[in-house]
C-alpha cells in the first residue's frame, strides 16, 4: 500500500499545506487504519479523479463522496475507501483508494470497461451538475422541445416583466434568440404560456414548478416502461397502478421486479416495480437511496411490502423554513443572504420563485416590501401539496429476501408459510397474475414440507406438523451458522435480548424473517456474533461497534471512541 503514503505526502495540499486523507464521513480519516483493513485483501483499486474544471469545484471532498455513492450504486455494493486532494499541479485532482472487498466480504470485481469509461462518465455527469450545463448551439434545438425546466426557460424568466415577455425584451444573440422564441411557442403548446397580443407571451406564474412536475411525470413513464421490460413485457395500462394515486391506506405486497433511477441524481429518487398479489403491477416512488438499504443483497424476486408515507419536503422548502423559523416566520432574499452568505444570487432567486408559486396556492403571503410570510403549519401544508404532485416517498419493507421459486424448496421459514398460516394479510390476494403464481408455489411448498416430515397431504387438504414453523427456524439458523463458519473460520452465535456486543462489523446476513449484522469478536479469533441489523449500521461497515440487543433491534455506537474502549478493555483483560 505504498500508494497510501503517496496520497498523504507533504506539500500537495492547498497552498502547499500537508495533505489530509478523508473518507465518506470524516474530513480527517485514519490512513493507517485503512491500510490495516486492506492487509488481507487480494487487491485494491487506485483512481485519479481530475475534473476538467476542478479549480471551479469548491468542495472536492463532497464531489468525491457523491461520485463514490454513484459508483456504489452501479456496482451494487458499499465500498470502503479513502482519498486525498492534491493541488500541486496545474489541475486540482483527487487520489482515491478503494478496498478490493464488497460489503458481503467477497472480492470486489470491477469490469475493465467500467474502470476505463464508467468512472469518467460518472465524474463528468456530476461535474456538469455542480458547474451547470453549457448548452452549445447544436444542443439548443433539443432544449427547445424538452418537457422539463431548461436553461432557455431560465433565460425567459430573467427577461420577463410582470409575468410577460415581448420580442423586444429578448437578447439580440442570433441563434439563441431564435431558439428562445421557439421555446415560447413550445411552452404555448404545453399550455404553460399564452399570447395576449402578437409578439408577446404571458408565462405561467409557476412555470418552473409546472415544468418540474411535467418532467417528473415523463421520467416516471419512461422508468415504468423500463421496469416492465425487465419481465419482457410492454406497457400494460389496464393493470398498471401507481401507489401515490391509490387510497392513503393502500398497501401493496408482492414480488420486487426492480428499481429505476428517476432523473440524473444517483441518490434518488427511484421508482420501484412490484408484481402484487392482487394481480396488478404497482409502481412506487422512493425519495432517497438510503430508504432502499434494506434491499441490498436480496434475490431478484424478493417479497416486499409498499406503504404510502408522508410526502417528503424539497430541499428548497426545508431551507425556506429554516430561515423563516429564525426570523418570525418571514423569508426574504436579504434574510437568506444574512443567514447563508455563501449562497449564490440565482440560488436565492429560485427560492423566491418557489414561494411565489406557493403564494398563488394560498400557502404563504407576500407584503409590499417583497418579504414572504409563512403559516405555522407551513411544513405540513407544503408536504400535502407535494403529495398531490407525485413527490411522495413510499415506505418499503422486506418480507422475504428469497424469490418465490426459492421459497418453495427453502429449508427454513418463508413468506409462503406465513401466507398459508394466515399470519400475512391476504385481503388483496387474487387468483390472477402473481397471485396465481403464489398458489402454484404453495403446492410445491407442501411437497417440500412433506419430504421434511413437517406435514402431510390428506383428502381434506394439507396438514402441517406441530410447531412446523419453529422447526424450520431451527433448520435455517443451523445452516446459517455452518455457512458463516465455513466462509469466515469463525463460529457464530445469535445474541440474546439484553446482550452487550462489541467487535468488528463485517457483513449483513439475510435470513427469511430478519436480517442480521455479523460482528467479529476481537477478544476471540474463532468467534463472532449475529445481532439484529438496522439500516443505520451500514455507516459502520468494517468498523468497530459496541451496543446492546434490544428485542429485534440493536442500539449501537461506533467511531474512534468505541475503538479506544475496545482497546482499553483488551489491554486490561491481557494484564489480568
């Protein structure tokens, strides 16, 4: 790992300062600890990230973290990494080191094509988002027709007076001016502008908001088509349903088909596709990639449950509320600049336009001085408005990490068993589509249970043996322990309620009814512990954790303080 020493070399930081490595969370990470974690890896990856206009990116650390998050999504695994900024050449750049291990402990394999092109494409896309797209003349033609908010729309709004724009107000810039007129005609076709008189257009007051919603709708339609293509099916309007358009208490249970990114941000939102037990194909919007952590590593076709949830607030709405809350529920551009002096004028203008759209909906008011006044229930009213526009985020629950085909033969408890036993909700079950497949799979499941001595078919139907589900749980736990010991060389045990556990969190283990975190004990080289997994634990992967089991939960902490506690306990134990 000589490269780790190179990235930390003196004099390569800003203004000749020493370089400090960073990781996904810390600006001052421990390079030596990273080298130790890599000691038994078969390989590691070194990447130099050198954006074309890197000097214009104020936060290269944030840029690198966002880039790695997108790479993790592409590769389907969380990556353990460190990096360092170098400013000792004419172009600021970042040296990135990644471990050669996936989050499940297997070797990380990155295709040669991704190493040569994938990183570059992700880096270029992210830089474009940060620095803004540059619409070259040959791209203006495409921008004219787009059903989303574009740079042309931003130009039109900046030249509008009182919501109207005349030909005389347009900049005299040849081809660009011509494209602006074409864009006005396109907005008129979309019902977002009208001509009160020749040579003049009146723009919709919430033009940006409406274009964003239109873009959301079109992006969702494309994502739905891609999800259906996973099953080699075309669009089927008669059986396709959107969770957000259903009743507020709607719950969907079924087979996970896949997820598709909505927009250009890999962090979300995403669209999930589920074949429901009601025979319908359901789509649901999930706002953040973090909300999908529970699905990492599951089989294709895993069984999930979707519930409607409270619509998420936009970043701009949160910023508006935070500023107004500290200023007597008042927002203005001056108050914004006073609290956040680093924000650019066009960014502040975007917040004012957002509030103007909310004013027309009767949510906020505006005084003669241009300041906006927010109601006490601003957050809930904005959330309700967003829910009507499809920006709601569904709640996703994993019911079984195994596909229906796997469950039929699985030597452990399954969702199929719970359905047959009446534990799962069957109110929406229909003998069509996926629902019919469930019935067929249960017939195969009955045969498996009979072979295992856990039931028998009689004239009046299948009769399970006494405590059949308990026996299946015991079988699954035994198989899991044997597999983990074979793969890691450590004998695992399941922690009991109230147990205090500490050690190195190395991987997540999916079992039929719950996921577990595997923690390697540091006081015994041949022992490990399985504790209930929770999504927040992914931040502590390959780090030392300490906590207590609380029923089906694990209250834990991690970081330098935990490492010191464990080291101290080991030293005391060694002296004893």
